[in-house]
C-alpha cells in the first residue's frame, strides 16, 4: 500500500489531523508548524500528543511531514529576516523531535532577493549548519521550487550545491514537488524516467524523501508555481498516476497540495491515485 495523504490544518491539534486523515483514506498527512505567514507556534499539548499516537496507530500513520512557514527565508539580505529563519528552524526542529521524533520537516530554500544565486546558496547552507545538530532525529527536506523570481532551488544543481555545503548532510533530504519541477522545466509528464535519472545524477535518489503530488495550471517551464487539482492542469492525471506508481518512487510518502474546498476533494484524489498505484 502506498503512503499518501494531503495538507491538513493543524489548528485543532495532532490528534484531529490523524482522525481527519483517516476519514479520507489517507495514511499520512502534512501540516504547517505554525501560521504559514510566520508567527509563534502553538504550545504542544501532552494530552493531544497522546491521543494523536493512538489515532495514528489506528489509522496506520507512521510517516508525517511538517512544513515550515512560507516567510522563512535564510537567504534574505535583511539580518532580521535571517534571524527569524534561524530562530524558527531551531524551534521547529526541537518541537518535531519532542512531539514526533524521526519524522520529516520540509522548507522552501528561500529567495536571494538580488544577491545572486551563489550568495543565496551559501546563506541557506550557513543557516542549516547553524541549526542542525548531530542528535536530531528529524530529517530536514529542501523542496524543489519552480524558479520564479529569485527563488533558490528551481534547478537540481542548486539543491545539490546547498547539500554539499552542509556539514551534517545526513540530516538533509529533498521533497520533490511535481508542479514546481514541471514549472521549472522538468518534464515529469513525458520524460519522468529522464527527470529521475537527472535527479539521481545531480542530487542522488537516496536524498529523495517525499513527493508533493500536484498538477500545474502552467505549461512546462513557465516558472510561475500555480497548483491545480489532479487532472485539471498541464501535467495531467495519467502522468501523476505514473508518478505514484513508479518503482523508484512508490515507497516514498506522497502529499497532495491541490486547491480544494473541503476534505472530500482530497479523498477523491487519494482514492484515484491509490487505485492507480495498487
């Protein structure tokens, strides 16, 4: 059975997310560690965590993915923005290890905001070198990006350059977003094998720890990052079904970030992709 879920609201706590995931046929889920636009994280509740462990065990949930806030930008030219990124990363990783050890934490690498890609790469790597600790059980994932504006991570080479500068690189992996790589020019619809071969050559498939499964409203290489529901974009249902059933990928956890009005929209997509893979 493939591991597949979607992005859920953390507002009601961990146990509620596990129950919501189970209600739509998911056996994993993704959530923001705090408001996606930044801010202070909600205090951990030991009773909620105990209830979560019971609900997760019942639902067969063993792998979850936390997502850093969008405002996190360790590559910023503003010292206060970098300081916020360092503080948030440190806090989030500590909370993950306390609440849900041995799980995944995903972040957008950041934007160099005019400093240049090389400078941005160096800043991201420096931030990771400051926040990663040998005793951490959480694996930090760098997400593949669409390459819009001054985004870092629009090419596999940029992610590899960051990872190669991280001292504790065994704590670092990659989350591949199908919409982002498509918008970045990687043809996962008609050349999935070729894209995976290139990823393996540049980054290493051993670094790939999770997949965001999203269709794209944009044509290949548009560099705009606009997610679409499965089958309502330029990648298409058949191609995304090939992603979740691919022998190199099917052991990984898959997360939907498609625009939905309610959980039942996710339920339908989960059922569709699960059937394709199994």
